[in-house]
């Protein structure tokens, strides 16, 4: 029985996109791409979709030390 071969995808990123992924990945392009996919999946599961205009999407974070977490 032969072992299944991994599938590879070729994606062309601009230099700016590669720099962003290196920054996100702490200097590692592959790690940055993995983190981008992880966060993309997270926001998709929260209801963000490709039809939404990202210029009108806000992100609210709450610190564990926030004195007013419900405001």
C-alpha cells in the first residue's frame, strides 16, 4: 500500500503580503500564513464573510483587567 502524497498549492503573494505574513509569523513566512488562516477561520466562524466591507467592520477587545468590560 502506498502512502498518500501531500497536496501542494501554489499561491502568489505580493512582496507587501509576504512582509505582512513574515511580521505576523515573527519572521517566519510559513508561520505567518498559518496564523492568517487560523484568524480567518475564527472570524468566519463569528459570521464575517466575503460580502462584508472590511472598512466598516470593527474589532472590540476586552482586557482581563478592564474595569468596565460591558461598556
